[in-house]
């Protein structure tokens, strides 16, 4: 009997399989990091604009309600507060794996819309923590020397100013992931494990922003409204599909994968931006956005602030004429 009679298929080495998967999904891998970086970019750009437009923080709004002043500081919530950054990087992959490519692109497009709306809110209605609440938080931190209080002090309070509160950019991606998982198409089944996970994540991150005294309740409620509006806009104008087609064109044009192997849709290069010049412009804009996003994301994680040293204001300018207790 011939040796190759049964035509056994040679098994591909694990490293080659891993490389092929990475090569086919490189844009899927980059997008969550890019969205996180763009989130940080809008947040810091809003601060730069408001610091230029206004002479000091006395012109900022304080969106606190009486119940906010009853919320104690719980240093343990610094853990979910910081882990939320990693959650934002991971959850889009689960949306892609369990909900599919369509939901993934709806999530990405809705996140970009929410960030733009949030940015406009920050510069039109700039906000800050009230002087009484900020002073109380600093005093509480100075009175405790445990490891969690030290982490909260060094990673959060010393790395950021108590402005740009409403809406809470810290919870936008978390809420959007939950909204995507709560919706389903007619023939789609709910993935209850993932749905439960995203609901718990929203609750934890929302509580973390309150118990670390980084946000008020109104900030979270406004973020909820913005996320819902952004999702409806992305669905209404089918921006998820357009987003996916753009990614498909980029994936094919830069030669990452062949058209027949593309996980982003075989039909993506057949329509939408048929003109070569338009396709080139799309690719250039995307590369610039990814570059900016990666820079702001990486530098923010490493140093806390890519614009450090050029802000016109310090903490004293946010609360002019008020005596401030320094962080130990």
C-alpha cells in the first residue's frame, strides 16, 4: 500500500498557528489599545483647552448632590479602579469572540462616538471636585499609611487633577461593553456568562469611581446616557458596518492577509471607497490615529500625563484663594 495512501495532513506547529492567527487579526488586536489611547487623548485635550479658555477653576461646575458627601473613601476600591484599564483592553476580544465581528465593530464605533460627545461636554461644561470634598479626601489619605491608601494616593491622586469629572471617561468603555452584551439579534442567543461579567464590571467600576472619590453620581449617570445615545447613533447610521469595511480595506491594502483569508470580510474591498485615493487617505488617517492613540495610551500608563509640565494650572488654580492640604 502506498505510503501516502491515506493522505494524512501534516499538523502545523503551534508557533506557526499562533503567528497565522496574530497576522490575520492584527487590527483586532490593535483596536482596543487604540480606543483606550484615544480615550485618554480626548480627556487630556479637553483639559488643555479648558486651561486655556478659563483663568482658573472658579468657573468650573461642581455636579455634586447631597448624597455624594455621605460616601466614604474606601481605599480597597483602588484595585478595581486600576484594573479597569486592563478590562478595557480585554473585553473587546471577548465581544469579538462571543458576539461576533458585527458587535465588535459596533462597540468600536460607539466608543469613538461616546468619546467625542464626552469631549465636547468637558469643554462646554467643565467640571471639578468641590473644595470640601477634595480636602476631605486628601485628609483621609494623609491619615492612613496602609498599602492600599498609598496606592490610591500615588497612582490616582498624585497622577491627576480633580477636574474633567463629568462625564466619567473612566466608565464609558465599561458601560458600552455591557450595552453590547445586553442587546442581541433575532437569531442570536444570550451569552449569560459574558452578560453577567459585564454587569458586574459596570457595578464595580462605578462603585470604584465613587469610593475613591474621583467622581460624583451625576458623572456616572451622564456617562450612561452618552453611551446609550452613542450606541443608538452607531446602530442608526450603521457605523459598525462602515467601520468594519474600513478595517477590511486597511487589512487587505497593507498586505497583512490575502483577501480570501481576511477575517474582516471578503467583500470589504469590493465597495465603499472604490477610489484608490480615498482608500489611501483612509489608511493614512487610520495610521495617524493609531500612532496618536498608542502614544497617549502608553505614555499615560507610564507617566500619568503626556502633557506634564505644560499645564498652565496646578491644584491651587482649581481652588483659588482656598488653603490646601498637601498630599504627604
